């Protein structure tokens, strides 16, 4: 009797799973962009994940998942489906598909001979790797579903995001450089936990990395002053430091600002604009 009852429960659960679905906000996305996917019903995360572009993503409390599309993802169609978080067991009969389009990035800089995408080694590299660790990427949403905001009151860019180098088609600039006077207040783009306070790093100068949960991190480089400590919980719009020109090869005072999603850098300003359509103001 008990066995028959369990069989009925499993059958009903299976039927329910098949009836659930996902919705892709825009099935076409450019390299460096954001893919927005919603699952139904929304309460499934973190039991049910989205599998896209070779990675798993946990939905927020409203069922929305934000997937970063790397600049190196080849233009093509890619499957998207719901899977069991962790094990990756497929929960859909068949996938939906998204199409990644080639992005023509604005060319604004010429790379020096010593500039490359090769990762750095040593203590600085280890500290950055710990900040972006798997443990930190698995933290659930720390923003409570509120929207992201600009870290400065300006979008005066000296250099945009992407493959911006005239003499190196593969070299990426994985954030935006926002031109701003030294000493300008820099705000946290959303609620989160400070996972790295870096002082006088060789490339980044003074830098802060904040974990917002769901695999989303924000990065603030070249600061003249840092006003937070590692482990601090910060609020959206909280002043975390002052802009500057610290670090290597800084041509003028600016804030270098990144957004990284599950290991993939995306255009941070585009991220703020797109995800803001699906989050609480």
C-alpha cells in the first residue's frame, strides 16, 4: 500500500514537472550581453536551475535567471533548459534555443606589446580567485530582488566594454572606464557582501569586489580610498570608496567597473539597464 502511494506521488510530481516551463525574454543576444530567463512556477530555485552555455544558473525568488554571454561565445544557436541543480538532470522533454549574435565592438585603444589575457600568478591572483571562488558563486541572492544602480552619477566613458583594441582582436577590456575626477564618491551597485579589499595591486591599484549572490559580482578598480572592509554587508547606493588613478597603465583618473556572472564578464551598464526591467525598483 505504501509503495503504491509513493508511486502515485512520484507520478504526480513527474506530470507537474513536465507541465512547468521557462520563458526566454529575448531569444537573440549579442556577445557580451545578458540573457534573461524566467522559470514557472517561480518558487523552484534553488532546487531547479537553468542550464545555458555550459553552466548552471540559480533563479532569484521571482524565478528570473540572468545569464552572461561571453565575448568569446561563437555566434550560433544554443540550448536552454531546466535541470536539477548540481546533478544537472534534465527536467524538460526538450530545450528552448537562444541565438548568440556577433557584436561589433567600438575600437578605442591600441594594446601595448606586454598586454595580454594571460592570467597573473602569485598572491594577487590567489586573492582574486578566492573572491570569485565556487563557494562565493553558490551564495543565494543577497539583493532580495532589488534593481542595480550606477556606481557613479555619470556614464562619461573613456573606454567601453568588449574587444576594443585596434591591434588585437582577441584581447578583451572586461569592464567600462568611467571618466571622473579623483575623490568622487563610488557607490555599491546593489546589496551584497565585500569579498575582497585589495590595496595597491599591481594592475588594479586599490580595488573592491562585492558578491551580490546568484553568481553575480561587481568590481571597482583604481580607487584612491576604500571605506569598507572584507566581510562587510553593504547596501545599494552605499558609498564604498573614492575614485582615483591607482594601478598600472592608468592614463587618467577614472573608475574601472565590472560585472561578472558565474565566471563571465558582461557589459556592466547594459547589465544594469536590462536586469532593471525584471527587478524591484
